[in-house]
C-alpha cells in the first residue's frame, strides 16, 4: 500500500469513529423538557358579554280609528314631533257633530225649563184629566148599580121558576155550543196576536219599526190600550182553563161556564180592539211607518174586530139556543149566571177605567210639576248621558297622540276610506331599546343596570352610544337547539339620529377587578381541585389555586396560591 493510500485510509477511519462516538453519545444522553410559560401578572380585569340586535322604539304605537269612515283631516306630517293628547287625524264627522250639537241643545233646553205657553198647556191638561177621572167615577157607579139591579131581577126570576129539564135537543144545543166555543177561542188568540203586533206588550220586537210614532198625538190612548190588553189576556187565559177541556161529553154547567168565560173574553177583546183602533187613529205616518203601512194595520185590526163581533154574536146565539132548548128554569138560570158575570165584568171594567183615568191624571200632574219645577239631576241624567254618548261617538272619529313622540308613518290620505282594522298613524317615542338573545353560558354573568357600550353598523365602530340593561326574561328561548335568554338594553339619549331597525352591537360591562393577579384560563388544571404547574429551578411544581373573575381575553383572576411574576407552565414540549 502506498503512503498516500495509507494516509487516506486512516483519515476515513478516524472520521467514522468520531461519527459513531457522537451518535452513541446522543443516544445515551437524557431528554431535556422545553416549557411554554407565562408569568403571573397584576393589573385590571374586565368581564363583558357581547351580542347583536336591532334598534327598536320603546313605544312603537300603531293607531287606528274606532269606526269606519272617510279621512277628513290629517293634522300632522311624517317626522313631526307631537305631544300627548294632540289631535293627529280626524274622520269626516258631520253627522256625529250634529248629534253632539242636538244632544247639547236638548240638555240646555231642559235645564232652561218650560215656557209660559208650555205651563198653560200642561195646566189645562191637568184640568181635563181631573174632569175625565171624576166622570169615570160617576159613570162607573151607575154601571155597577144597573148591573146589581139586573142581578137582583135575575135572582128573583130564578126563584119563581125552580125545576129543570134535559133532552136530546138540549144535548144537541150544548154540543153545538162547544164547537162555537172552540171557534171563538181561535178568534180570540188571533185577535190578541194582532193587538200585540201593534202594542208590543208581549212581543217586544213586534212594533220596533214604528213604536216611536205609536199614539204620538195622544199618549193616553196607548196607556189605556196596554192596560186593557193585560186584562183581556187574563180573561182569555181564564176562558182557556174552562174551555180547552170541553167536549160533547162535558156537563151542562161546565159548558155554561165555558160560554160565559168565552163571552166575557170576547167582550174584553172587543174593548181592546176598539182601543187599539183609537191608538192607530192618533198615530201619524212617520219614518218606517208609511201611510200605506198604517192603513194596512187599521184594516187588520178592523178585520179582527169583525171576527170577534161575529164570534160574540155566535156565542150569544148559542146561549139563546140553549135557552130555547130548556124550560123556563134554564132560561132564568142562564139569565142569572149572565147577570152575575155582567156584574163582575162591570166592576172590573169600571175599576180598570178608573185606574186608567187616575193614571192619566197622575201623569198630567207629574208633567205639570216637571215643567214648573227646576229639573232634578235625575230628570236630566238621560239627556246628559245622550250628550256623553254623542261626544264619545264623535271621539271615535279622532286619533289623539297617547304619548309624546314622533310621527313615523301616515298610512292614508284625506278622502280615502278606512276601516277600524286599518292602521292610520305609526307613532314612535324618541327613546330606543335593543332586544338581544344571550346564551345560557353568559346569562349568569349579567344583571340589571349593567352598563352597555353600543356601536351601530350604520355609523361604524368609532361612533359609540351608551345604555344599561333594563330587563332579563325569565323564560328561555331555544334557537337551533341552543338555549338563549332575551334581554333588553335601554339607550341613553344622543344627538345622533337613530332609526328603528338599525343593527346594533352591544357590549355589556358585567364585572371589573382592579389591581389583581391573573393568568390565562388554559393554564388551569383540575383533579378535584384547581391547580397550575409552576416552573421552579427548571422543574414543574404543582400549586393549588383559588380563582375569581373569569375575564375577557381568556384571563382568570387568581385569589390564592400564586404570586406576581411566577412562571406558569402552559404546555410542555
């Protein structure tokens, strides 16, 4: 081997041995840990909760009219500031204004009292009513006296003709009488219905279309007619109790009672129909009651009166047939029974007539007193109520601002039709709020009156406004399986123009600590207790800690266990 080759060989051998030595040394050397650390710092900590929402007016009111109509006036314009109670818009309300004026005039007229001419008129009415009452008393006594004489005569005749008689002829007469009683009963029901269609005693709705015009020329007529209606109905009901059970097998006395009761009811009905006819005579055509309609009602009453008269004549004829079928005793017995019925009917009619006249007199006196005496509050209460109602109705055609605010929108123009369901004016208050959703992980951090810093997308991050938390909902809202709670932030006043609907970014300052120790939250470990690894002499030492506020930027307040400047191990390589 040449010298040069030997030298090259030894050189390579030496290099190889060095490489082997280095590699072997590294493989045998212990591993060295590299730590990522951070020092415990002292300073101020801030805890915030941020969310995004929309600007809303704290009182966004949509106002409408309470009635339909035509827009008559719009007294404001969009963007105008208005005060509470200010009129914003009105419907055309000529009829409503006229109703208020009329109701006010009626009240003032009643408060002013009666004129001298009115007093003379009502004084004369009292005199006439008193004279009618006195005459009714005299006539009534004469009528009862004559009925008592007739009864006494019938009683004497009955005593002179004792005995009785019955035969097939009598049976036939009674059988025929039953049929006529049934027919008369139907006529009575029909006539009572026709009378009620005019008077509206039982069927209150029957005369609604013309009730205000009824007996307008003489109110006493309808009073008499209604009183007679009640009496007549009682007589009809009584007749029904005695006639509905009658048949050809009924006894003579039962049929006799049915005839008398039916005759009595027909008598009362005839009086009633005469009074109803008198009512129609003093009823002028007015409003829904045309002359043609009024004439038709008169014709109907006249037809009913004719039917009642016909049935009355039939009943009398049947009684006469029975009389002819019986002997003189039956004739006198019938006459006696009739006399008893006539006396009772006379007493009832007289009492009813006197009551009617007395009521007319009392009413005339009351009318006079009402005219000559100052009106009591109870006398004008109805007129005041009518005025208040008219004013309330007119107010339904007016929209007033319920609060101070700004007109945001006017939805109709003058002359357009509007319904109560349609919004006329949108009113905003100058105060605004923001409603945002806070996740349940942050809701425990916030409390009422927390201060808020707000930025608006419309103005950028440099423009800030302030506010405070004023409401936290108790109920949760679930959005895409995440639990949120709605909160409301009230904005402080600002000179900047803010509009409802703007996007707002809200940062709530929920807590703050000054001059406290803190570390990153990722350095904290747990094994039942909280601890951190502290680097001491290049060794990791566990230290138990107590934490406080969990602040922004991932920092956590340290209450116990660490000192300022200590190195905390975040991770190990």
